[in-house]
């Protein structure tokens, strides 16, 4: 028997009531974080429903703005879980809207840029650690060449570098610019928003070295305020932009408040665990994917003079061919490496009270922390087999996008109808299963499941969008 439970209490439904559940595969959406949704529906007035919704049908009762935890069951099988809220009261019942609420999992911090969130502070230390431990430290201070930091009025002794280092110490006349670790930032987001971030990406030893280059100097300051050294980007956008840079898949478990971040190419290579050949009628219908070629690009910091003319390896990437393009553009980029010194380099005015430069800005960029290299605290756009570039050796395309590129090149799309039971529906909840059953085998061919359109109760066929692999 089909049931909808609100905060654990069974909701009364109309006789023969149906609802439509829609799900989306996170591999196919780069600009939004999509979970599942149910088309808005109405439930009847009843003693149980009145109690759940605060007797809102009575004119003297307020309409609740509470967000309710919702579960959908078929018999003992949990099909879906998310949240509902009361849209309003109609003449024949309560109008309800359902969503997995992924876009609101960050609560009060949903729409606040990182540089406006209070992540804490500390007193500026008497001396900084040049060899910061990337697994425990909040920040590091790598040397970055930036002769444009103070504009045209250059203070005496300025070396043309941020965090200039020599003879075992940071030099007194160089702007000190702490650069926070992405690993540390994700831990702070977990604490603030009350959920856990896990998965291949956060466990990757190289990704634990990522830091945020910035231009906010501690000149004349006695306190390091962490938010000053973070880019102007919200938490949801941070996750989406990381997804677009490294081809990640984001899986949200809304009940257990867990976000799992895995590499998408690994999911494309998984073997199907489910053989559903008998659940589909034979059909020849299919259509080729039109946008078969990838276009990968990033927003370079327009305040950096080095990026007025793009370095060759930073030019956007196109898959070979002449078919239509599938564009993916991220707000994240990196710094160029200076050929003569091997250090990262920019030409960008800093944020400093010196010369009244507090209104300058910087865009979100990433570097890998290397620690002390040849006596210099070093962060670079490459580490091991990882390199933040679209072209050249160890580039992002080769490391993270080749599987997805080949998939788009050869895939065809089918919209088919399957005879699925409650257990089947539960198995293909991509977020709850972290993509484990994202691929199925049907009549000699393997497919990725794209979107799902499920009528509940399960009295009719389920519509599945299938992509050949």
C-alpha cells in the first residue's frame, strides 16, 4: 500500500490518488543542484491532516510556514524522502509542495558569499610557519610574484612579491597574504550548516592541498579575519563550480545530512549491477545526442593584468570535430607560473590600507600547496599528475573529463517505459545510493539512467530516460 508520511505520521490521501515523482541524475546537470521533486498535489481535509497542518483550513488559524520531513513508502519499501511545505488551503483540501530541498540544505548561509560569513579570526602571529601542514593548518603563506600589488606608489623595500621569503623568514617589507586551505573551508561549512562532506574528492591527497590565492594583505592589521581571504562566492556556487572544474558528481542524503562528492568519470566506468532486460518491452526508438563535443572554460580574474591575454594552456578547450558543443564554464581558475622563477605570478592591485586600496577585489582561484621548495613556501597550479590548465601536460581534460567526453561523443538517448516495483524504484534513488545503481543493462546494452518520471502508487509503467554507454 502506498503511503506518504509527514514527520513519521501517515497522511490521509484521496481514494485512488496519484502523485508524480521526478528524479534527476547529477551527472547531467552542471548549473544547478537538482534532487527529486513531486508535482504539487492536494490532500483531503481530515482529522489527521488537520492536525499535521495546524488546522489551517479554519479561517482563524494561521497558515504554517513549517517545513515537514516527508517519506514515501510502498508497503515497507522506502521510495523517497525529502521535505514538504503547505502551499495553501483550497476548497477541497491542503495544497502541498514537495522537494528534496537540496538548494536549501545550507540554511541561513544559502545565499551569503563566503567573504561575508564569519569563519572566525586569530591574532596575527609574531612569525608565520613557512612549512604549513596542509592536513592540519588553516592557511599557508606561499610566495607569489605580484609587482602590481601597491599600484604606482610603491613602498620602500617592496620586493615585488606577496609573502616574500628569505634567510628562513618572511621579509618585513612584503605584504603578508594568508591563503586558506579548501580542506579547512569545507570543514567549517560542515560545522556551520550541520552536515558531513565525504567522498573521493575530499579524500584525494592532492585535493587536500588546494588553497585560495587572494590579495588581501595584513598590512597594519593585528587580526587575521578568515573571511577576508575568501572569494565572493556562495556555498552552493562553490560546490557547483568545483563540480564544473573537476567533473564531480554531488550526492545529497537529505535525511542523514551527508554530501558525497565523487569523480564523475569513475561513475561512467562502473559495471551495471542491475539487469532489467525483462522489465522493458522491445523497442527500436532512440535519438543521437546533438551536443556531442565538450567546451570547457573558466572565468579568469579580470583584475589580473597577466590574464588580459590568456596563456596558451589556459585557452578554452573544444573537443575535436564540428558537431554542436556542450559548454561547461566555471568561475574557478588559477594563476600562471612564472617561467623564470617557477613561482606563481599575477599583476593585480592588492587589498591593503596602504595607498587606500581597500576596494580592490579578487576572483575565486585555486593553487596546490607544496610546502617549502628550494627554501621557498610554494603553491603552484600543478601537483603530481594534476595541473590546473585546459591544455598541455597533465591538464584537466585528460585527468578528469576524458570519460565524459567520450560518453557524449557516442551516446544515444532513449525514453522508455519500464515495469518497475517498489524495490526497483528504491534502488535507483541516485542520491541515497550515491550513484551505485546509476547504470543498468537492458537487452544487450548498458545504459546510464538520466531522469525518472514515476507515477505513485506503482500501478502504471515508469518513464526512464536512458543514455547508451
